[in-house]
């Protein structure tokens, strides 16, 4: 008895039986009705809308995080400036070649 391969048809999704030795098609049974062949256009549009909404929400989150990051960096800079003024460090620091 020859070996047989059972595959799904890439075109219509039905089940195909192929003889391994000869490569001939032995059986081409119809696709079960429970599995849809291809998604319909409306379902694809809903999927695109969901993807677009998800991308927009992610973009808004990242923009908010970027704005928050800018605010935090400004606060840190102001705090460092206050500490420098409190320590009496005003102006530029001395450069090594100015000591000559």
C-alpha cells in the first residue's frame, strides 16, 4: 500500500489526498461548511477600523508620555539651577587654562 498525504487545498480550502509515490491526486473532498473560505469585506473593514483606533490610542499615549517627560526634565533642570544658586555657583565654571 502506498503512502498518502492529506492536505488542505490552498485555493478552495477543501481536503486533498495525494499519493506519495506517484504524486497523483486521489481525492478532492469538499470543504466543511463550518469553516468560512475567506473573510467578508465588512469584517475586514471592522478589523482595519480596530487597528486604526488601536494605533491612534497608542500614539496619544506616547505623545502624553513625551510631554510628561519634557515637563519632568524642565523640573529637574530648574531644581539643579536652584541648588547651584544656593551653593553659590554662579556663572561659568573655571577653565583649567585660565589658571596659567
